[in-house]
């Protein structure tokens, strides 16, 4: 996606109007969200089912990272004289910049893996979506991708509702948008998870393209070079991540200063972090977007978080 314009003439529009358009044309520069096939997912073939079972059995869970209570710098300072600079707000939804206090919490170091996602589906007697089945079968039979590799892919083609349910099944939850942003940027507002240096292939999986729209992904347990201030992996690139909140266009302007829970309702759920197809602008820790809760995409996954009782902090 171009840094500031997707449609001809869009640069002249107010940025909050531009965002509304971006949401409709797939902000994350990935394969477009399906219009919405709500039919139940078909059962996999017998041969594919063997691979899916193997992928699920090979999975390992992510270690939690504890984020201590305290304030952090959320959002961006308005910049009007450098329209293509990485220090310039992507749009007005990340304004104004201010300090927010969060109680202690844990967040998974890694994104939820494909193996974990398949294990969840099997436990609930659900089939992977048709798109995910097709992708897995394609990369196994055409590209010779192994089950061991696939189990470490991030979960993808997952709806917000599935992400929320999977986290709850583990005794966790999706992080709030504020929790995600603090874990990504640290207490003092890093531009990218690793600091202010521009992204490159050693720091994040982004800017990839395949003629057949095959995801080009890094293992969820990789990414140490691009880890955040707190040691969280792939907070930029790989897959964009669902968070708990409804997407509020102007929420940063009126959110509470302590433990903001997000708007009480909305049309979209928030997405953060950019994906394997994103351009650099989407990898900024302050860049925000959203999508309908029941949509699936090859560019969107998630990670889980958990509240910590005050007496349990170290």
C-alpha cells in the first residue's frame, strides 16, 4: 500500500476519510478480505486430514512476557511538514500522543501458531476454513513445505471471534489495543518495536509478494533481532494481529488515562502490526486499522494476553 494514498486523488482527502476508504480496500496490503462465505467449512480430504493432525501435534506454546505496571507513551505527535516520513502519523486515528497507565499483564512472546490454531479447531470439532485447507494442501503438494515448518507458521485465515475463543480456552484473552501498543513500543514510544531504525529483512517479515498470493512467513518463535523493548517477537510484520478492542476512529482523543478498554461498540475490530505483505508505514508501532470481526485473511493472525493480579507481579 502506498504510504499515504491508495486511490487516485485520495491524498487531498482528510486523513480520517482516507482511513475509512482504506478499510474498504484492505488496509494491510494483503489479499482482500473475502466478501463473506458464511457456509460451514467442509471437512478435509483424508490425506489432508493426516497432515493437519500432524501439524497440530507438533505445536509448542509460546512463553509469556510480563509487562510491569506503569505508564507508556501512546499515539503520535502531529507532523504536517513531512508527509512521507516515518515520524509522521499514518492518519488522525493515532492522535493525540499522551501517556497511559496500564496495570501489569502478560502477553505471549510469539503469535499463535498454525499448530495451536489447528489444535483448537480439533478440540472444538471444527474444520479449518476452505481457504486455509486449500493453502495448506497447495504448499505441501506444490512447494514441499513440511508439517514441521507449517506448525510454526502464524495462524492465519482466522476470524476475530475464533481468536477471542482460542485465547479464552487457554485461560487468556486478546490484548487490549493499549496493551498491544505498549508491548510493541516500550514505555517511551519507539517508532518500531526495535527502535527508530527503518525495517529491513533482518528485523521483520514484510514487503513480500508471491504471484499466487502464497504467504511468505517467518516461524512464530523467530524474530529475536526485531524483538520489542520487552522482548516480544513479530510485533511488526509476519501477520497483522487482532486485538480485543472495537476500532474507534477518535478513541485516542477521549480514552481513559488508566487501562483503556476500547470503545463499547463499533463496526470493526482493531488490527495492529502490519503483515508479510505490508509496506514500511504499516509496521510503525502507532499505525492502526480494523476489519469486520467475521472476516478472514492470509495476512491476519493474533496473540494472547492475560491480566496479572497485583500480588503476583515481580
